[in-house]
């Protein structure tokens, strides 16, 4: 009986075994003898495919679930209208004023500090950090943010990275108001990009471009340099790589976990009663998202700073990433999903399908060899 | 995610239900409609290949190309009729007919040996030599060169 020679001999070590999460379409082990009809019975595979058509775990991660409308009544509707008037007429102008004031203070302090203190690096950095924390607090105030922090505050030490689950760009602002992190982000166009290239640059932030494949090595090198520098701000990474709707976590990219340093997980969970903070980047621009937050009642969330983790002996970076994802998901009450967040932008690689085919083929051979 | 422009009326639901021979309840049809609208992002009334492939679980399935060929260009009514074989209320006859249709790529009502080989190739990525060897080892019974639907029924049931 000829053996199956693996045509793609390099196994895809880049991701953990998806078979652990998905139901396998392999042959029933109840039949000791493999008959032709078992091989021809494609119903498990078809059922899987139909199941995926009807509902699949990946699309669920990016669905923004609108809250149930409660204003369907004669007396509830006027109450809701009153609420709209208060939100748009009273709260929004107040918040806009607060935010504008904050920006004025920030800009008037930042530029002098940045240009005049060019020589005194340490002092300048400290002041810049304080100012960034200030403007982030103004932002949070402009949405009436009620943020509860649990756990010890992050400290500035070399050889450590912070990882967090990602729901929206405001995650960064909420974390930044407590500690001035340096973050690694996708370069955005528009006014966000302008902010990124001027102010956030001074914090030591790193940019990447999702669509460039060569980018990965450059970014990996920059990450390593940053982490090893003693004086740099603590690095914050969102290993999911994309915004998820705060009910699920998608697979973490291993880049943050193979830098050879301690990983401190942070879990963020938003309370949806007041507003759904998920930024569905396919549906709204960031400006619309911010405006939506500014015209809601409040942004309520919990932030947990969890125990720092190290790579255990004999653990691969992928297993490490999965372990940390487990910790974060359990703490924030999120369900885990075995898909790569970047599948939002591209098709799954054919290797995944080939692996399924290989496992089916192997079970066929195993059954035949049992004769 | 709301379907503001095209809500299903009671008449629509009943029409779809009749078309799929009552294998889905009305509530299930409404859920399927929501799913159809979610997949059909550009709102053109049918789900294109691109839109199907955005579901990673479907894209990694070895039989996805075949199923896609059968699903291409279907509107919602036909979509529900297609999925009716998977409902718990579908009869065994309906399920076997569906499997037969998946096998019978040229649609001539017969499943030839080549069509069976094609399916096995899709599932396992075996080379042709491997496939012949596997089938030979298992061939204690005579495999007829082409099967009509009743024979397939006997074979799988």
C-alpha cells in the first residue's frame, strides 16, 4: 500500500490546529472495515458547508448588534425624543466645548515644549507624555467615559510589551489616559493620519501597512529595537490586528509573542447598555464613530491589567499567543474564534483547505491499513 | 445590519415555504432571509462568488467549488430550496437526491465512475494512482460503471 507523500512538506506552523475548533468531516470510526459507501458518503462535508453558509463564527465577530428598540410605546416614545434632544442639544455642545478646550490647551503647550526643549530630551519626553495623557483624558471626558481600571498600573520597564483585545481605536485613547504607551497601529488617512505622524510619533509609535507584505520584517525589527531600548515608552500591541465586536476574540498574531520579553495582557470590555463601542470600519469612518460616541449617554468600560506572562519552556510563540488570548477572553467574557482577523480583507490561504483534505486522506489510509 | 428596503411580507414567506415543500418553518425562513441579506453585501439579489468566499469556514471546505457552482446566481427563493435538503424535516429521498446532484456535475441523471473519482479527488487530493489503488483495495463488490439514482440510494442508505 503506497504511502501518502506530502506534496506540501512544510506544514503551516503559522497557525494552531483549526481542526481543534471545527467539527471534522473525517470518517466514522465506528465502522472497522472501510466500505466504498463510506468513502462516497459526502454528507458530513456537505453538512459542514451548509452550516457555514447558514451561520459562521467569523462573520459573527464583526456584526454590530444594534440594541433592541425600546421606544415603541406611546409614553416611551416621547421619553426617547426627550433623550435625543438632551443628547444632541445639551450634551453634545458641552462635550464639543470640552474637547475643543482640551485641544487648545494641548496644542498650546505641546508645540512650545516640542520645539523649545529640543536639547533637554528627558524633560521634553516627560512633558510630552503628560500632555498626551491629558488630551486623552479630555477625549474620554468628551464621551462621558466611565472607565474602571482594575489591577496594578503598568510600569515603565524594558523588555515588556502590553497586549490587549481590540474593539475600536478608542481602546488606545482609554488606555493612553492612564499610561503613555507607544502603540503599533495601521497608518490611517485623513486627520487621524496627521495626528499619527506628528504627535504620536514623539511617543515612539510604530506604523505599519496591512497591504504591504514586505512590511512585516521591517515592523518586526522596529518592534525589537523599541522593546530593547530602556528609555522608550511601554509598547502596546493589539495582536488581533483588526477591530472585533467585543463579544469574540479572533486569533492573535504571533509577532508580539516572539520578541523574547514579558507579555502583560490587558482585557477591555465595554458595557453595551449605553453605547456600542465597536467601530465597524466597513460601515463608518472614524469621525462618524466619534460623533456617535459623543452623542450617546456614556461610554462605560472595564479595563483589567492582568498578570504578566512569560514564554514557558518548550512553548512555541503560537501556543503562547493562544494562552494569553485565553486569559484575556476569560477575564473579559469573550468567546474565542479560530479565525485570523485579516480574513476580513483577504481569502483564506489554500493551505487550510489542503490540510482538511490531508486529514481526510490520512483517515482513509488509516482505515485501509487496519485490514 | 437592518434590511430596511426589503422586508419579507407574509405572502413572500408563504411563497418561499411552498417552493421548498415546507421543509422550513416561517421563523427559519425569516432567519435565512436575514442571513441572505448579510451575505449579499451589494444588495443585487443573489450571492456572488466573492461574497461566498468571505465566509472562511465555507472557503476551506473541499467541496465548496462544487456547491458554489450549484449556488451561483440563485435568488432567495431558490437559495432556500437549495438548503432544504439540510433541514431536519427533509425526507431521505430529498437528501439523497441532493447528494446525487452534487455528484452529477454534467447533470445527465447518471453518476459515472469519473464523477465519483472527481469527488474523491476533491475530498482527499489523492493523485489518480492513489485513487485507483484505494478503490481497488475496497472493491469487494462490483462497482457498476454508472449508477442511477435508485442504486445510489441503496448504496448510501
